[in-house]
């Protein structure tokens, strides 16, 4: 594997996996890609402390975990908690790693703030492709993510709508972000118009779900 990927040379990565062997393999692969720094841990509590203490460009997280108390706690729930508590900037790439039996759960996670996922077993090339593609999307949409991290939701939504209307790179992804932001701002009619436009181009499940949420919120059952 090449070690000359300049776009990854300064990237900081975190691997979160309860299985030591998996942790070791993922860490070795990321280092082989030429990432500037790779840190690994086996517990969600350790991962949370690391994320609160420093910034990471890439987080690889296993889907299936057991909390320290013995109850189930998934990688998806961990991501949702981090996003809700604003512990991790949107510029961070979050990739879920999972086995076949948890695929349905990961498919659900793909409808949230997840950047990508990898189904075991996967090759080093597949991992590299996911990391580089996700980081490129974050770079292209940097102005939107920066506005969101600053709490400037309405300007961020406008940027999303502009990208969608212009059919610029990642326009569907931007439309999804824009709809979520408009709903967060309780701007249901603009959100409905945006989601209707998305459904008009591609019948995406997340767009239909957003429309259903708006109908429920306005008692249009």
C-alpha cells in the first residue's frame, strides 16, 4: 500500500474496537496509508475521553459494543451521543465497521450522521477508498460544516440549497443536510419544498422519511 498519499499525511485517526486483533489490523492499515497519527482504544469511555481531549480527522468505530455495565451500546448510539453533545466536529469522518449480522443496524445508521461503513471482511483498498472519499466530501463541503459547527444553521442551510440547486458536487448529500437544518430551525415549509425536490429527482428513503416527519409534526397523519 502506498505511503505517499499527501491528503492523509497530516490526518489524525482514532480506531475504536473491543477486539484487540481487529484493532491492531485497522491501526496497521491506517499507518500503512500514511496517516500522520493513529490512536487505538477498546472501550467507548476511552474513546470519548480521547475525542474530548483532541481533534481527530478520521474515526473508525466497531458497531457492536458492550458498555462497562454490561448493557448493549452500539457504535451508532455512540456517534449520535457525540453529535448531540457536540463533542465532535462535523468535519471529522466517522466510519462504522461491522460484521454481517449487524448490517441492518448499519443500514439504519447510514440514514443518520454516518459518513460511511465497512462490512467485514473488507480489503485494505476498500478501507482506503472509504477514508479518502469521505475526507474529500468533507473538504468540498467545508464551508457548510464550518457554518454548522459555529451554530450558523440558517446560513448553512442556504449553502446546502444553493449546492442542490446548482447540482454541484455532492448536491444530494448537501440537500440532506439542508433539510435536517431547516427542520432543526422549525422551518417546515422550506424543508418540505427541498425534500419534495429531492424525491422528484431520486426516490431516496431519507427524503421520504423527512417528509413523513413534517406531516406528523403538522398533524397531517
